[in-house]
């Protein structure tokens, strides 16, 4: 979100977002980077940083849009912010029925992120 004053977690998929929002991440927070798109790693020592080549992994899966799901998987794996079951249920409720065929691959992407 572009309208925040502080955060406990940041998922950055580009360098400008990392530069803009990194200072807002609280101490002991976490940053998850798509290392396929963000070449510079934060230098802070008071946060956890995870780098995942999410876009590259998504292309290997055949759909670049899965990059965000891969990164979200890492966030869920690190924080337990939602359960896997709740995530899948949310997909079923927000995706139109004609897109439900994508859910199995989205769940694979989620697990790939959790394991990365």
C-alpha cells in the first residue's frame, strides 16, 4: 500500500518499492524480495530479509502472475498470518468461477514460496 507510516512486513517486487518502503519496516520486521527483479539487498541488520527469485520461478511454472503468490507463500510461511486452507478458500471466493482451474497451480506456487 502506498499509504502507510510503518509496517512489520514488506514484499518488494521492484527496486523503487524497496527504496520507498524499507525505512518504514519496524525493527524485527521482515522484507521479502523478488530477487529476479530487485538486485539490491537491504543493508539493515535489525530485520529479516528473504530473497526469492519469484518471477523466475513463476516463469518456470508457465505463468508470471504466480510470482506474487510465491512471495505471499513466503510471508505466510514465516508469519502464519493466514492458514493455507483460508488462503485457498479466499481464492475460491475472489476468483470468478471461470478462473478456478488456476487454483491448483496457485496452491503449488504458494507452497513453493513457503519452501523457498
